C-alpha cells in the first residue's frame, strides 16, 4: 500500500451522495492516518462534512464558475498549494474531472462509473461490488488502493448547536420526544411517492395523536402547503424549507421514525441510525437503498411491484411506478415499526 501524504477527495454534491461517500472517508483516515485529507465540495453542502480528525481542510468549488476556464486557473492555484499525491474522484462527472485535473495530483483515480469524459483525467478503479450498494462501490476504491475496510462508519458533523436551535422551536410547537419525520419531496419527481397517498398516510398517523414533522427543501414548499391543507391536524408540523441542513439532520436524529422515498434526508436518517421506511421504485434498491452492512434492524425498504431490481435513473420513467406502493403497505410498515421500537 502506497504511503500517500496529501489526498484530495472530490464529491461536491448532493446530500445523499455525500452521505454515501462518508464511509470511504472513514476508511481513508484509518488506512492513511498521517495523511492530510482535503475535500472538494460545493459551498451549500460543506456543513454535511465532518471536520478533524477526518478532514483537515475543505475547498469550496463554485459550480457555475466551473463553466469558465479562467476559474480553473484560480482553482488550480489553490489546489496546487496542497501538493496532492492522490486525487480520488467519487463524482465521476465532467465538473469533478476539472477539479481532478486542476489538483496537480501525481495520481488521479476515480470510482468505476466515470462518465462525461472524466475517465480521460482519472483512472477507473473497479472492485467486486460494482453492481452492489453505492457505499460498497465507493469503498472498492480504497480496497483497490491497497487499503482495508473492516469497519463501515459514517463520520458526521457536530449537531449540538443545531439540536439546541431546533429543540426550542419544536417545544414551542408542542412536539415532544416522540414524533415521525416525513419527507414528501425528492430531487426528481419520478422518485416521489404521490401526494394523495402521503395525505392518506398522514391522516392515519396524526389521527392516532402522533406528531408528524414535514421536512424538505424550499422547492418542496408547495407539497407542504398541500399536506397542511389536506391534513388539518394540530399534530402535523410543516418545517419544509425552514431549516438548515444541520437543523434538518438534528430533527431527524431525534425522530422515532423516518419515512421518505429515495432522497438525501433518507440517507442522513440511515447514517444517524434512525428507524426508517424507505420507498423505492424508479431507482434501484440494490444500488441506492440505505446501507445496512448486515444489520438492518432499523430499516424497512418497500419496493414498487413494477420496479426492476436493478433499476436506476434514467431506466425507469414510469410515472405510475411509485404509485404502486399502496398506503396500506406503508401503514403496515409503520405499525410494525411502532411495535418494534415501542413509540
């Protein structure tokens, strides 16, 4: 195993994808404890990353400016100051290839699915999990470099301040220690469970007197408005677009149960070891479902009957795929979680 001194990790977005790569960060630190590890990230996702001892520094890369070659010179100057002997591209797109090229690293490698010409910049590393879960696929890069991955862990940022900030708001809204988090949105619409089905599920949950907290990005605001209107319960609280990433993670960490389709907060909930119900159809559960490493006591994955086992974007474009996961099926999973985790 080569003794790398300065390592650049490139995974600039998005929330779920960064969460998927955190076990690789953990493995890098365990295998190269003395190395300086720098992470290239888009500014909005910087809060998701842990600090020391896992990451020594972060380089914020402005996505829009990557379109303009003059910015490459600025980026090159910043990255060359670290004298990288290894860059690890876990994004595999043209924009990450630009960062790898500007890094000046003496060895440039990347996860097997290098696309958009990125394989012209970095060497592909492919391991035995090339058709498996994303976490294991990313870990294959460490294995290919000669490292070991005996422990899979998700190093996360400190949520202390965010927990204090959200606790005050939630207490004022009458939310105690027991509540369910629901995320109705996703990065692309075909991954979402239909709102009428969310409406029926949330009516059932809140009818039991169980508080439900809605979370999501500002773009999901209309979904929150719809559900507030259609589920007129004092037990439903809409925090969509009203939290930072760390505040959202703090709320998830305190939840008794998390429910969503394949979206970033789902993978944050898994990293935080919260009981969860994951709804899959248009993306392949074999590839993208919450990683469990053999311990899946807290995870229930419900897959649409019309989905393919190896489905991944953009192979499944059926707008009815997610609709095939019925409310009764999710309700049964919810009731199982209540009995199992006693909330």
